């Protein structure tokens, strides 16, 4: 399957041909057909770059399998590619707390989620993430009860999300942050960065520095998609 221009610009690999090789050889042959359907409908959305890159998604599913994730949190749902990925990966009695301000984009992928027979695993909450996380923390039963969290929302609040997720995700659980390399701009001199990318570039750089010094997690920053940072809760 040929890459669209959108998919080609998503990866950080310098060679488009090498990125296509990774997708065609290792990712797409194992991508469930229903995930492909969400990816295809998302490609027509004007903000399609917000979707999780399929190569990053493959790693996320592997991490979930490795820790036998059953209870998860997703902050930033968009059209539901990573949401369906998780729903297909966790057990039948698994649960996903999915938080997003925009229900319309979630409903773009919802028919495919229903077709997959996994809607019962999803508790979609249309809300600001910080207020929902604070509500969860009011119930002591939620503390340390989640196995896995995936964060792909407003980068300004990543550090605030992190502090709350450290209380919600159990020791030995995993938190994954998307877009931590922000189109490669984190390594660019500021004068070469487009104006609309500068604010998020600043917050991404600060968050990456913060995680590097956070001894509550062991981290690995992986150059897949737009950069993902994996945090193992210690």
C-alpha cells in the first residue's frame, strides 16, 4: 500500500523509502483490517497528522501485551486509531478510560469500533483531561489501579498529566507520551522553526528535560512517528 503524503511526513526517518519499507514490511502486514479502516478515514481529515503513527501503534500494542495490560487510560482520542488498537489488544473484560474534548472526531471511528465488537471496553468521557484525572483521584480505589496510559493531547499540560498519572498507574505500569520530538523541531535552532510550532516546541523541550530527571520512571525516547517516550513506573 503506497504512502500518502501525510503518512510520509509523520515519520522522523530521513529516508521516505526507508520509512515506507518499515511500514510495508513490518507494520502493515500485521495491522488488523479494522485498524486500517480507521487509518484510511482519518487520512481525509484536515488534522490527520494528529493520529497515532501506525509504526508507533505497533510498539504500543507490544508494550501492552508484555505487561498484560487490562485497565488503561487514553488522553486524546481523535478518530480512535490508538483507542481501537488498545481495545483489540487488552482482554475481553479490559477497560479503557478514554478522554477527549471532541466527541465528533471520536464518532468518526466509532462505527468501526462497534464493528470490531470492542465498544464495551471503552468508557469515553467528553471532558478536559485534567478535571477527569482529578475526579479519578478522588476515589482511592483508582490510585495505582491502571496498567497503562497513552497521552496524545495538548502538549502544554503533559507535565500536569504526568503528575496525576503517576498516582493512577501502578508500579510496573507504563505511560507513553506521543509527539515528544515535535516534528524534529526540538533539535532545531529556534530561528528555523515555523512560528506556529514554536510554543509546543518549547513545552516539548521542557517536558523532555523533566522526564530525563524524573527518578520515578525509567524512560526510553523512541524515534517512531513523531517521537514517543515510554515511561516505566518505578
